[in-house]
């Protein structure tokens, strides 16, 4: 059947049908080759196979194929589009042949081949040695989209990072880079046109002589760490280009000689990266590079419909003819330019981004993504000044230099030597990391004596250097609430804790005393709580603090009394007083305690944790909700009004408890304490990983952990898990990004317990590996750790979230063939309410009519990933951006 988008006007359309058949692997086995022209379609077939090939043609060209032989029309014919009464036919001729299908010469070209051969195995250019610099080609379908600007920006950023760059102006029809450097390099010693002409006439297989000569001349073209290779040596060359890139390809046995000589030239002059700015459009001037799967291809586009549509077609062509299939072949990158800075208009990029990613799906095997960079609109860059310094000043002001930083991480650093250690040292480090992380997974054992001063904790300490804190610290299960609670009480005094949390000039001394703690603590942690409580009581001049069981009973008794918030406030204040040993079992002890502390010039900070144990029916029991509301709102307000503020309180609580208890103004209350909420963004998560390695006595290049940026942390962690989940030049996902994405839910939340648990499981699985000598955590071990992390996370969530537990059980009971990711609501038989519950908890995210389940839940619920549909990184990015 002829494809619906094809009309048979000429032989070109007839041949296009055969091209489609070949792409779809529907080529008849007896058809060896096909060649079309205006006077007919000639087919090379196996002897004696004419009838079966005719039958195949009748299906392919149905209903336009005529199989009757005619001396004037060959062995058959195909009816072309015609005017009524004047039928046009294209003759079909058969030639029997015994020849084997030829292996067509590999040629990077966008044009149609002269002869269509039976499909054969694809050919690939040889992989470059690891000491060759990467070749990065910037290309755009349309001109004027900022391609040259971004090439210059990346060159500048690389140079500032002490990387040497070879910058090539490959736009031989409208040079842009050459213009920018004209004042600094008025008489360039050598040009790109010279390189092409020299290589064309070089008899050596890899144009070694041409490369040596150009490398020698380029020594006089070094500007700010960048070697400049303009398109021409003078303006007169624009109209006298004798040898073009396509001529170089035609005359060489190596169809990718252009890439070869650029990489060789880069190696010869000792650069880290070769950047080339190509001609816009579907031009043969650019195909030698954009159709080379070894090249790091960067496609630049604006949000205009024409630019997006053209880029989509370009990516499809590249995916069809130069797919990144080998592990060493890099994936392309996309740059969206001239995006409006107005927050209301930023979402304009979402639909074009989705369209381009759909076009790029053939590239996206499991856990891989195209790097995407977005830069804003800057009218100052519409016309670049003819001066390198002025252009750099404009780029700095526009923010583009900062925006292209992800491209630096995307590129391999071929000069960096891998860190290799002896197998015994590696095994020791893996064992240490496994043991240390295991101890840190659960705070309940109280074995760890140190803590990471995260941003929320630093804020908490810094904001309360001169007065006691009165704060509700909100965090999900696994976010580190109990761990922080134990570390805080271990220090016994607020002054000590604040200093350890990196606060400076702390002037306030206050005794820290735990009042309530989690019932799930290990014995060692329970002993710590009791010891600190007794120590605080003695330091304040009291004795016999009430035990936790008595205080819990007193709170539970209040459930039966129908108390209002004010009465519950008084009950809570009394519990606080009794917990430090002040007037045990006396009503009004809480109010009297505040007065006593003022009169005795003492300061006290009480700490409460484990409310989920005490209020297990908080979602439905009104008495429990009232008690919680009083603790979370009434008690802090009362304490905050006390003269001299002698008594502080820190309440560690889950977010869902706050939302259930505080029915009005919950958002306002959450916003009030937001700076101290235990949340882990990507930077803080990587900081935690680095901190855990320090606790395991694994020395990484970390100096000021608390001030390191996400980029600095990512680089510092390369010895831990590698730059990628594979070799540096592989197409595998970047390790740091993948780990964070795989452990995050679709609310953009990652819990510290999941992260530390992954380190423990991956380190344990890596102990006996003897292949990966350049990192501590083995790629396969990291991936194999995910199911365990997922299962244990779900078990923990089900203990505290009944609604999710019921939905999870429903999903577990699905038939195997329905447990696929992505899925539809109909397939899983979930109600709209259940779907919303999953979405609200970050378990799933909607994409058109389908739902994707985040990796941290997918593994534990045994949902399999549909082939070619993995979007771990892309969906994490989407969730993080909030759309």
C-alpha cells in the first residue's frame, strides 16, 4: 500500500516508496537493487523470482502496479498521477543478477542515493582514541537563532576553566566567528578553507601532512586560550572557494575525513575541545559533521514554528542516518534561544520542547536524555560588534555564559587522568562506605555522632544566635527529622549545636531537653534521650523528670475530655514542665516554669519528636487534631509572647500531620517555618553524599563542603561514582544526575534516608568488583540498588499513610500485563480520587493520556518499563520545573 503522504507524480515519488520499504525492513529478499529515472524503474532481482517480486510490487504500489509485460512498457508499469484521458505510466524493468548486495560506500549526505541496494549492516566510522579531543559542532536549521553566539559563549567558558579550545568558523557562506575576531586577528595565518584544500591534495590517508602544517601556523592564532581558525584568510576568499567540504568527502576513502582532520588538528595543538560553527540549514557544507555519530552535535533553535519544525526534521534525519548507537557515540544536545524572560511567557518553551524530544526518541534508550539548555532573549545580541572583547562583555551581561555551563559537563575531559587505585584499597573503601552508610540509614540507633549542617539547619542556628528558637520543623518520613533530633539533644546546649551547625557569633546559652521521642528508637538511642533529659533537669536545678510513658498517658487521657485548643495548650505546657522535672503532676506547672526560668536567668529549649506514634488517627480523630493544632500553633504563640523569651521549643513533625491538624491558614503556617523545613534539593542531596564519604574516611577533593555549588559537588563526586554510569565517552546518564532523578518523586522531593540507603546497597554490591578501578561505586551496583531502595521506602510509607497503602495494595494485585510504565487509568482501574492521591504524593505524573510512575516507586510496585519509554531524567526535570 502506498503511504498516504506520497503522490506518484514522478519516478522520484516511486523511488521514495521503496526507500520507505527499506527503512521499515520490508524489502523483498529477492530484490537486490533498485534504480529509478525519468524513463523507468529498473530492478535487479534473483533469477526465476520475477513472479514473486511482481506480487510484492502489487502490494507495495497497490492499486497502481500493472504486472502485464509489454514490449513498449517493459515487464510491468506503475500508474502515475495523470489528467483524465491522458494516463501516465512509469515502465518497470527486471534484470536478473547473481551479484551479492553491495556495501554502499558510506557517505555523509542528505541527498538520495543513486541506487537503492538491499539493506545491509550499517557501517560506522572508527572510534577515536581517548587522547583525541571531542569535536563539537553547532548547527541550526535557520540562521539568526544565536548559533554563532552560543558557540562563542561555550568557547569562552571552556577557556575560563583552563581548557584550551580550537574554534573553527565552518560557515563558508556567511562567516560569523571570523568577523568577531577580525580586529584581533586582522591577518590570520591559516583558515578553514586552507585546511580543506590542503587535506584534499594530501596523499596520506588521514591528511597528516596538512594537519601538521596547519597546526604549525595556528600557533600564531592563539587568543585568550582559544586557537582561532577563521573560514578564510581574507574577504576575497568568500567568492573563490575552490575546494568545498563535500569535495573533500568525495575524494577520500574516509567519508568522515573532515571530522578526522579536525580531531587530529586538535590533538596536534594540544587542545581539550574542538568547536566548529556550521552553516545553517540542510546544507552539504554541514553534513560531513552532523552525520558523523562521533561528533558532539548541538542543535540551536528559537521557539518560532519554522525553526522548531525544521529542527524536528533535522533531528529525524540525523536519527535515521547517523544514530548514536555505539557506547562511545554521544547524544546530541538542544539549545532553546531567545526565550522570553517574563515568567508568564516562560511556559512557551514546553510544547516545542515536547515536540523536539518526541523527534529525538530514537536516540533515547533507557535512562538517557538529550541535554537541553535554555537562554533568554537579549536585544543587545541581535547585532554583534566586530570585536571579541565587546562581544564577551555583552555575553556576560546577557547571562548566556552562565547558561551554557551544562555543555561543559556534557563534554568529556580527555586530558584528565582516571583515578585508579589498587584493588585492595578500593575494596577497603567500598567496605567502609557500606558500613558507614548502613549506620546512617536509620537514625534510631544513635550511633553517629556527627551531622551535616544543611541549609535549613544553618538557617535555624543563624536565626537564633541571641534568642531561643520557637519553631516547627517540618519534614517527610526519611528526611532526617529523628536524626536531627538526636544530634541536637546529643549536644545538650543550644550554643554547642548552633556552632556545629556553622552559625557564628552565637551568644545564647540554653539547655536542650527532649520531652517526647519516637517510640521506634533503638535501645542505645532511648538511653541517650533519657540521659540528656536527666542531665538537663539537673542542670536546671530540678530532679525526677517525668518518664515518657507517664507523659504519653496524660496526653492520651486528654483525648477523652473534649478539650478545646486553649485547654490543650495548658496541658502541653504542663507536659513540658513535667518533662524537665519541674513541679511533676501539678496543674499550671508550665506557666510557672516560664516564670521560674526568667527569675533564675536560665534558658531552656525543649525538643519534641515522634508525634506520629502518639497520634495515629490524626487524619480522622477530631480530638487528636485539636491536640496537635494546640501544640503546633497555640504553644509556640504563647511562648513567643513571654517576656525575655526564656523557653523555646522545636517540634519535629511530618507535613501531612500539619495539614490534617491545621485546617485554616495551613499554607500561611507552612510558609512561616519554610526556611527550616527539612527538604533536600539537588545541591543539598549531593552535599549529603559528599558528607557521608567523609564520615567513611574517604578522601575526595572537598575543602569547604558547606559553600560548594552543585557543579563543584558533582565534579568532586566523580571519584565516588564516575562522571557517567559507564565510561566517560559512553552515552550513559551522568551519575550524579541519574541518582538524584531515580530517587526523587514527582514532587521534586528526595529523602536523605533513600540516598544514604542507596550508598549502602551500592557500596555493598561493589565490594568484590574488579573491573571498575576508577571509582568506588560500580554502575551496575547503583542500578541494582534501586529495587531495594524502592521496596523499603514503600514499606515505610505504608506504615504512616493509609490512603497510599490501600492504593499500593490495589496496584500490587493487578495482573502482570497491566503493571506497565506508563499506564492509563483504565488499565489500572484506579478512581479519579486515587489518581489524584498518587499525583499529590509525587508517585505519578501525567503525560498526555498516560501516567508515568517515578522510579523510586516503580521498582517496589513491580511495574515494568515499556521498551523505549523510559524517561527517568526527562520526567524528573519536568517535575522539578513544575509542569
